[in-house]
C-alpha cells in the first residue's frame, strides 16, 4: 500500500521547521547510505544533533507520531531517527532499495515502511520527483509542503535529478507491529470503515461493538 497524507505539518509547524534551516549544520548525504546506495546518493543531510537540530527533530517527530492516518496505516511499533535531506541543482538519488534493518539507539529495527515528508513547495524546484516502483506500477510524486507519502520499504525508488532550485524533505522509516503489508491493509480498511460508520451509529451499538472487537482481535493475531 502506498498512500499520500495531506497536511501532516500545519502552517505553524512548517514555518517553525523551515525557518530553522539556515541554522542547521549540513553534511554529505552519502555518509548515511549503505555501501550500494552511497554510490547513487547526491544530496546533503542536516546533522540533527547540533545547533537547532534537536528542536527541529522534535517538532517533526511529534507531528508524525500523532497523525491519525499515519498511525492507522502504519501501525508503528517504532520510528527510525529522522533525516532531513537537501538536494540542489545537479543532485538526486538514483534507484535503490532501503536497508532492511537500521540502528536505533543500542539495537536495530526492521524497516517495513518508508516515508517522505515534503518540506519545500513543488514550485521551489524543478525535477526532484520521488519515483516509486510498487506493485508492478511506477508512481511519480511531488507533493505539497507538509504532505507525506508512505510506501513499502521493499520498493525500489529514486529521486530524479533536481535541475534548479532546492528540494527539502524529511525521510524516515517505521517498523510496524504488523509485518505483512496485506494484513496492514485489511486493518486499515476496517479502521476506516469504523470511522465512517461512527458518523451514523452509536459507539455502543451492537454493530460498532462487533467491529471494535474484530479490529482488536485482528491486532492480537498479527
Ligand atoms: Ni530510499
């Protein structure tokens, strides 16, 4: 499942994050890629441990963790640390697949889902489309500032060359409580169905109680 979610950052959060960019410390993005991906990664990444980095990460992390659609679609067990990437003219990120495991703190996590949260508006740069090969089709995405795309980490993907302007995004990974994509989709459908029915039915109605039971029992099984 590949989904786009609008307005993960509201206007205030977006302004707080983008106004801090000039004070972030930037370094070569190839440092954080695996040995194969490193050869095709041409961008810069913010060092989120320095200057205003922790503050920026905190704003982004809070917005991501409380987004109800992201929660329902991803069923996150944990999030990776976040990366902020800046790609200028001549930069891009060739076709690659993300690492299956990533370090978090002292341990490691499995990457089930990848996301890109767009931080600069599409009119700020030419090129720089995120191209994802998913389920036999190719999807090309260039979303508005504050919007996010969530896609399976198992997909091959690339960022086409930026030909002018600057592309700024936040990327990260999620380990889901539910490893299989088809199970996550079933659960996501049921959660959406429950939200839809809750407008017409009382939460204590037999139908809603049964649906809540089905959702809880499915989560237990997965
Ligand atoms: Ni990637």
